[in-house]
């Protein structure tokens, strides 16, 4: 009887170890949507002009512009505003934004 219990416990530990390894392999703490603004020295050929008030609708873009070079992670499921912003940029055929007298290259990407 003790042998059967030992075998059952050993099998349980093996199954637990396999599950743990599986979840550790698929867990990616950096996965998600990001936006980043890089300040430019020279004005680009095409850009979309925004005011600070316009950027209030896009808080993650605003945060990226206020912190150039820093990757801003978007909370999961909060893509609606970014989709609208991306559509504006796509419609104008550019990835560049002008805010007052400064120009920024806007990167919007997903790490899976």
C-alpha cells in the first residue's frame, strides 16, 4: 500500500513540475503594447500638428512626448484611444508629430 502512495505522490510531483515549466515558458512579463516618442533635431517632411490640449485625448502619447525616449506601457485593453491616434497618423501618411516647436517620431508597437 505504501508503494502505491509513493508512486502516486511521485506522479503528482512530475505533473506539477511539467505544469510549472509550461507556465514559466509562456510567461512574458514585458509583453504588451508600448508607445515611445523620440525627439527630432530637424523637422520631418510630413507631420501632424497637435497642441497639448489635443494630446489630452491620448494620455499615453502625451506621456511619451513628455518623456522622450522612454517606453510607455499601455494597460491591457486600453487600445481604443491609441487606435484612434494611429488612424490619424496613418491617414496623414506619417509617423511624425509636431507639438509647439518640437518634432517627435512616434513608435507604437506590441511585444508578444
